[in-house]
C-alpha cells in the first residue's frame, strides 16, 4: 500500500508518495493535462504493482486528473484544503477568520457574527 498526496493547482500539481509508515519515498511536480497524468502514473508505478494499492488524497473532486486517477483504479479521496491546512503546521485560524460559504460559493449573510440573545 502507498499513499499519494497531490497539491492541485491550475498549471501544475505537486505530488508526494509515502509508504505505509508515512515515510516520503518520492516527490515530483507534474504539469496539468495528459502529459502530467502520464508522469504521475510513471511515478506511482515504481512503488505499486496494482492500482488498488494506491490511496490518493487530492484537494479537488473533479477535473481531468481526478477522472484519470479514478479510471485507473486508484482509491481517490477529495480533501478540503482548509481542513488540510490545519495539519500542515500553519498558524491556527480563529473562527472569525474563516467565513462559511453556501454550496453555490456565495457567502452566507451574517454567518461570521455570533447569534444575538433574544
């Protein structure tokens, strides 16, 4: 079993392969598109014989890269970037610094204010 973490971006993706103990065994940057998918498969195939041995964490749940990973047979999990940042050693955020959003991306009015007493 290996773990593949992908930091998704518009023009390239940073990948990190870890073994079952959590040790980093490979890192790389791949371009967006078909060439990047091929390079990512090449990186992973050095460490896993079967697609079912690969667990992927990525910051998005759609797009060419995600579709290619799922089609290959990797187990793919979308990770919320805000949740992931809590574990990167970044500075803790106060609740007031993160504004909740609706599913359509619009900010909920008054979501950042505490409820008023009756």
